[in-house]
C-alpha cells in the first residue's frame, strides 16, 4: 500500500527524475524505423498503397491507444474524429486549399474541438455510458454526413480533390510513392510525440488515473482535466489519420465515419496490446495484412478468420501480442537467473 502511494506521488511530483521525462531509443529500434520503410519501398514496390494504408491505420490506432490504453476512456465512436479529419481535409482540397500539411493541422483542430466538447460530457459518465454516448455521436455524424450530400457527397463520397505537392516539391503519384513516404513521415512524427508524452509527468499521471482513479484526486491530480486533455488530443490525432487517408486517396467515403471503422481500430489495438505504443503499430500491421490476405482468399467470409484470431488472442495471448512478448521475455530472464 505504501509503495503504491509513493509511486503515485512520484507521478505528480513537480520535479520528476530525468528518466521519467526521456524516452530512450535503442540501436535496434532506430534501425527498425530506418530499415523497415526502406525495405518495404525497395522490395515491395507493388504494395505501396497497402503499406500507406497500414501507416494510416497505425496513426489511427496510436490515437486510440492514448485514449483507451493510457487514459482508460472506453469508446466505440473513435471513427467520428477520423471522419471529421477526413472530411475537413477533403473539403479544403475541393475548395482550393491543397497544401497537405496545413490540411493536417486544420483536420486536427476540427477533430480536437469536437472531441473536447464530447470529452467534457464523457468524463462525468461511467464506462457503459461512455460506450453508448461515443457510439451515438458517431452515428449522428454519420447520418449528418449522409444527409448533407450536397456538401459531403453522401453515399457517393467526396471526390474531385487534387492535392498540392508535399513541401512544394513532391507530387502525389499514381504508384503511391510520395503518399507512402508522406504517411510514414507523419506516422514517425506522431509516434515520437506520443513516446515523449507518455513518458512525461502528464502521461504517467494518465496511467495512474487509469490504474487508481479513486486515489488520484486525493493526491491533487485534476482527473477531469487530464482526461479531457487526453481525449481531445486523441481526437486530434485521429483527425490527422483521417486527413492522411483523404489526401493520399483523394477521396472521402461515408465509411470514414462508420461504426465498422471504430470497431476495426479497436480490434487492431486489442491485437497488439493497449497501453503500449508498439502494440498499436503491431496490431494495425497484423490486422491490415490479415485483412488483405483473407479478403483476397474469400471476400465474403474473411471476418470469420479475424474472429478466430481474436478468440486465440484471448486464450493464448491475453493483453495483446506485446504483452505476451513481455511475459515471454520475463520468463526467459527468470529461467536464466535460476539456471545460469
């Protein structure tokens, strides 16, 4: 009990140790981020569009990881922020504002505003009520976009956009090379930002609230404000993911606001492991690759096999793949210490 109290107190200390403020990179990790994108570009040039979709899904899953994995806010309507970002970037492009990075910023701001207003209500509710409210907001935005067909294109989607050059130099091409590197670059920036955030006092306090919400107020933590900030930031990052999809495909479909997209990103996060940033990345990549492979084998019943994956995950790898890997490493270390 005293250890828990001291640990929580350390999270809100105004002068935390430097090890809490700095997220260290290992050599293998650096090489992974450099070599993997290059290897995909060199050895799989015909699959760059799929790789771009995976990078966008990773950004989307990272945004949900902040909201659910770290802040502990359950949601079934995260696609609302994704769709808002997609339509914001798409509508700007349709009306002549084609600069990509400013489109990302605008999408993040719109999604953040709506997410912040929603968060003010969510922090007052329990988990089940949050699920219902977030799902309801997503359904309302979906129907609003469907009815406003003169603006959004309705069921036909929003098309006719032409994105400008990235950094004024690189034009989006049919092969998807520029879109690939653009998406990977944004993913890296988002990952670096979240990596520092979750290792900061703010991120550590989110973990404390998630694990011990009843004691956090007694330690002086502004629980409501922290949760609102986390949900708003998660919504902004989801908006960035939606804008990336709109800019790289130059099309926004009504499904960007659909419930299925919220369910898919939740499955991605559960596959990889919530509360672990790499869990969002691994889960997204696994889900998208499995989706592509299974849909090519059987376009109708591919979700059956995804369901089997989820059942196997619960039985054999509870907590996701990254949690299973962490337990495996700990078991190996324990075995080595007992049998040197």
